[in-house]
């Protein structure tokens, strides 16, 4: 696939249709998000996704009355360490978060581990169908191939301010992305978390959305949700 090719193709872009945020049985929960402080549930496979999400939401709502607060009590009960655990439990976690913990919004994070547009669309649809089967909805954070690819873009942007070159990292192997971001192909969380936090501080959302189609897909979901508040 050439780097300049539109991805996903316009005819099959997964967010062409508006998202219905008021799910059957949870309308009251979503409507509660009209308050300024929004309780947020998150279920993902690593701390890097959570850190990214935290800084992203801070940047997104900087000029907005809305603020998102992670539900720490929920996070202690539902915590994944790999994508299999996310796949097995994300629908249940979302259901519990929205109903039992009275969260107003829910995010699921999972690395795709693939750069094929068709694989992205399939995974997105599969996860949505499982959520629909439980009558709930969530914002799906699906980096191509992994969160380090999004971070790699941010690192390049920081090191090359003012550059307008249309770079593409998402076809590069995962180990290369981890090496580029953390200077190591394997890195303990206590070493990687400060690197992640530094890279996402002051996140340039519009720039990243112009470079990464998978980030744009995620950002579009959140924009539609916030616009409905």
C-alpha cells in the first residue's frame, strides 16, 4: 500500500455514519454526561494507552467546559495486560462500568497488530457488534499497529517542527516502533511511562489526525460524542 493512499477508502470509512450515543437501556447514563464532570471508564491493554487517552482528552477539552475523570475504583477491578484479555472482557467491562459504576462514557483500547485497512475495519465491526449485543456503546481506541506508532508520529513531529512531509510509520514493524519511541524493543512500564507522558504532553491533535488514519478514526468518535453533550 502506498503511503499516499487514502485509508480507509472513502467508500468503506467506518465512521461515515453518525454514532447513536444513547443506547437502549442506558439513555439516562449518557444524558448525565451533560454535566461538566464526566465519569470515564477505560479498559485497555497497557498504561501507554491510558496515558495517551488522558492527555488527549485534556488537550481536546482545553477550551471546553467538559472535563473527564477516570474511574479509579473501576480500574482496580477491570485491568487487562494483553489484547486477549481485552478481547475476552471488553464488552462485559463496558456493561459493568456504565451500569454498576454509573459511568457516563466508556473507552476501550486495543492494539490492532496489523496495518491492513481491511483488518482494521473487521476488528472495529466485530467489537461494535459485541457491544451492541449487550445494548451498550463505547469509544474504540484501535491504533495501527500499536500505540507506539501514534507515539512515533508525535516524536517525529517534535524533532522536526515545521516540517510538512507526509510521513507514514504504520506499515513499519512493531519492534521498530518501540525502538523508535523507547530506544528499546522491550521496555518496562516504569521506564516507558515517563517517555509516553512526555511525548503526549501538549498533543497536537489536528497534526496527528492528518498523519494517522487510525487516530483520525478514534478522534472522530470522540468529537461526535463531545458534540452531543
